[in-house]
């Protein structure tokens, strides 16, 4: 089962050989934000009694991130066709969605901070909660995600945090602090990996120093950089995609990992959120302003929030879903085997939501390039 | 291969002379276009247009979500000279040069030996050189991870044999990157060299021997100069993909060091900074064009007339 949606970065790497150029060519005139649009635009008038069978949906989502038979189930339950498009990374989704016609996408699955950015660009349709009665299934905490308080334009699909995934049989003392990754004990030296994606590369250092994961303060980032550069010689590698395998093989003993991605089902592999705290990430569903099938889009999101559909994600991808009804019906044995699944929404909210940083995001790009280029 | 080349040469000459003859000059545009058409269309649609687009981005500003904002700026070019990026370019150059030199040192003797094998073994050796290309590039690179990693095959073998106590750090460093690049592109060095060595007229060497030259002297004065152009071609073939590579630094380098290719890829796929990515790509192309000119110049200088066709 493809639970590792982030592995797709890797195939992206492979494909990107010619793609960088091709991308540049296709996306030509996307010109970033639509200049005429303003954020928080007017909601469209929707007809709750619209004939959904006359509509059809195009969605874009990570591969393997929804049940394979989803289109058939929607067709038989709601009566319209769903075309499933795939993106490998948030960046690719953004390239599609910011193209002149929104890429023809009606419903997109993107991470929270990207949903925020899309909304600021005026590309999203504000949600019509009256058309999504299943919103009642969500935990109350699901409304408190700082990129979109009150779920005005996005519905969280999965959520989780970042921590340290480790081999309890190969480390002397279990890690408790980000410092255990940044400055590993002698027996773990060269057996530690950190993530390479900008925001998560910076996260351990920022949290260890007591800063916000959304900081844009140059002095704080400079300190974080210093720490990351000091950590580099002790790392085995930077790895966003295969750290789980490295742990099971014993090539690594401690890795920075997303909770749903730590293979806690294996013996001797544990996950811990360091005491300094961590982030709270969410992948969300959003409806594009350009969609001509907004009634169907709402019906689709409502269908996803049905416990029988949303519960599939927790049971098969092992990501927590912000859906109380769905989490309640997950097999307790599965929860027992995979401790990260047991984190409560209150635990999760301890983490700091990643938000879009706008132009300041280039500071993180530079930080990660500097760390990577350091010899 | 040789026989074909020899046969092709007079044919080529005939062709070019016919092309210049007044009888063929007029009225033959249509058939030429028909034959050139597919190739030209391919080049224009898939090379010229995308390249022009990418290059045009270099003077604009980045869009917040990728793409470009059409406001002219010189900032992208100024950023090229930021020491951060210059260092990456320099370290990529070092890695690519090292790879190329090693490829030449390994590739030349290999090609020389293959060219002097009996016919049957020659075919087998050539197939063996090309064989890895039949497997997906990524799989072959992953195979190196299996070989070189801490608990990998090489380390296991070395430890079992008692040659080392601790597993060596073979992976995730520049050595691993060079190894991967060398492995991937060595055939591109061997093949042109083989073609050139194999095509050498044996009578030249006989003449040299008859005039009293020892084998070493014959090699230095006859074989080597005549194969310099092929060696240069091989060097370009190895250098170009090594310089811009980003998969191998990521997989075998463990993301611990970056090359220009990674930088460009990240600008497009992570940083959403297409204009700067384009500018870096332009810089890469510029370096490569300079190299190609140098190669052409050197080939003319050392090659002499006949062998230059390789």
C-alpha cells in the first residue's frame, strides 16, 4: 500500500530531468497570482437542490492518498463522474492550480499553508458549510488550524506532526529533544538523517532554539543555520523519502520523520515528539473559484467526510484524520501498534501550524541551499 | 562499424558535391523540406521554443506561486555572482572535471584493448559496455547504494575478510558522487575512443615500426595524436551530463552536497523561483557552449584533417 505519499518526490526527481524545462514551458504565462482577484472573494450563489448528475468533478491529489475505487463509489452514491488527477508535490499542484484556468481542477488536495496561499491569491471558493453537513464529524480542534481558523476555505483531510523516529534497540537512551538529532550521542553519529525540504530542515533547529517554525527573523534564522551546519557532519544523509527503510535496515538509528511515516508497525521502531515541541501540518481539501461544479464539489467533500471513506485513510495510510467519527471506528489493534495514531487532537494542537510565509519563504530556500552547499 | 564508415565517406563526398552542382540547386527545396521537416519540427517544438521561453524568463521577476511576473529586472543575473551560488558552480566543476579525467584514464585503455580484441570478443565486449544502458538509470544508481552503504555488500565483504574493523564510509560523500557519475557515463567515453582507435590505419603503425620506432614511441607519435579528437568528444560526452546531474548527488551524495543541477531543479520545483532557475540554466548552457568551442578548437588543432570526422 502506498502510504508514503512523500516518496513521490523521488519519482519527481527522476522525471524532473527534462521536466524543469518542460514545466517552465507549459506553465508559461501562469504569472503567479491572478492580479484582479482579491482575497476572501465573494461566495458564489449555490443551489442546494442542483442536479448533481449534470456535473462532473476533476480533483488533484497525491497518488495512493484516496481509495482506488473512490470514483465508482461517488458515481453510485452521488451520481457524477470524478476524474482523479495526480500531483507529486504541493509545488506541482500549485503549478497546476495557478495556471490561467486553475488547471480545470474543481477540488484540490494541498497542504494547509498552500491552501492559505491559494486563498490569499483569490483562487478559492469560500466553503458553504450548509452543503457539507458531515463537517459535524470533525473534531472541534480541526477548526483551530491557524492557516484557516474556522475552516472558511479549506477542510482538513489529514493532520499530523513531525518528530523523531528511532530504533529503540539501537540507541542507548531514547531521544527526547531535537538536540539528540542535531548533536547525536557518539553511538548514533553518522546514523542520523534529517529532512531536506526547507521548512522541515529548519524545524529541529528552530524548535530547539525556542523559535517559531514560522519565524522570518533574520537573526533567528542565522542562529538556526549555524546549528544546522554544525549538525551536518554527524548526519548520514538528508532524506525526505526513505528514512523509514533506513531505520528498518539499521543504516540509521534516529531520523527526523513525519508521524504517519514512521514505520511504528515494525518491532523496535518508536516515534517521539521532542520536548521542545514541533509543528502541526495538515493536508486539506479546497474548492477552486473557477470550478463550474461547485455543488458537486461540496457534495464530494461531504462524501469524503463520511466515516466509512475518511476512516480508510487512517486505516490504510496510517495518517491521522481530523474526523472523530472516522477515528472512532479505526481498529483499536491498529492504534495500539502505531502509537502516533493515538495522539489526540489536543496533543496535536500543541504543535505550531505551518503557515505560508509569502515572500519571506525565500529566506528558507536560501537557508537550505546554504546548509546543503556547506562542505 | 569501420567498414560502414569507410564506405560512408566516399558516399558523403559524392553527396556533397552533388548538392553543390547547379543541376540540383534549384527546384529541390520541397523534397529537402520533406526530409528535414520531422527533425526540424522536433528541434523547434521541443528544443528551440522551450529554450527561448526559459531564457526569456531570466529578465523577469518571480511569481509568488511559481511562474513569472513580467516586470523586467537584472536581479537574477546579479544573484549569479553571489558567492553561495558561485561556490556550488565551482564544486560542480571540480566533480565533473574529476569524473571526466578518471573516465579518460579508464576509458582509453579499455577502448584500446577492445579495439585490438579478436572480432568475436570485440562484439561481446562492446555489448557488455552498452548493456547497462538497457536497465533504468535509477535502478543502477540504487544498486550502488546497496553496494556501498554501511551494512552493504562491499562493507560486509571487507569486514568478513578481516580487512577492516569498522564499516567504511563509502556512501554519501563526494567520492560516491564521482563513482556514480563515472559508472554512469564511462561508456560515453569508451565508445567514441573505440571507434577512433579501431579505425586507425594499421599501415601507419607498421610504417612507424619499419622506421625503427618502438611500440611506446609509435603510440605517442601515431596513435595518440590521431585519437585526440575522439578523446575530446568523449570528454565532452562525460563532462556535460556530469556537470548538470542532480539525481546522483541526491541519491549517492545523500543530499549532503549539491551541484548546479540540484540548484536549478530546486529553483523550479521547490523554491518556485523560475526566473532564477532559468538564469542558472542559462549560465550552465553558457559554460557548456564555451567548452564545446574549446573542444572544437582543440580537435582542429590536434586532429589534422582526416580523423576529425570522428
